[in-house]
C-alpha cells in the first residue's frame, strides 16, 4: 500500500488494499452475561423445585403403600375373624344341640 500522503485525496478511494480490515460493532456483552446469570439462577431454582416435588411425591407414594398394606392386613384380619366366628357358631350350635337334648332328658326324667 503506497503512502497516501503523496497521492491526491481524490484518488484515495481508488487505492484500496487487497485485504481490508473489518471492524464489527459488537454490543456490550453485559446484557448477555446478565441473561446467562438470570437463566443459571432459574435453572437452579427449577432444580430445587423438582427435588422438592420428588421428595413430596416419594412421601405420598410411601404413605399410599403403607395405607395399602394396612388395608390388606385389615381385610385379612376381618376374614380371619369371620372364619373364627363361623367356627365358634358351629361349635355353639353343636353344644346347644347337645345340652338341649340333655335338658329334655332331664325334664322327662323328673
């Protein structure tokens, strides 16, 4: 590139170097950095919320499982009680029949 001080000004525009310097006007990175920081905080907040929801969900699932187990045990106990009641009713009826026969024999004897 020749020294333009020796060339008249009207020819300066025509004397362009083969490689030009290119300057880009880049805005300040501050807004982008602020947005990145804001999004990082939001991600952290959402992660905390997700963890809290997972804990609640696991607690509800455990409570539901406990309720289900208790209900199953109660049904089994109720079934066992019905069976025991049925057996006792059968024994009661047998004893009642036996003693009614004895009472009738006693009354007839006297």
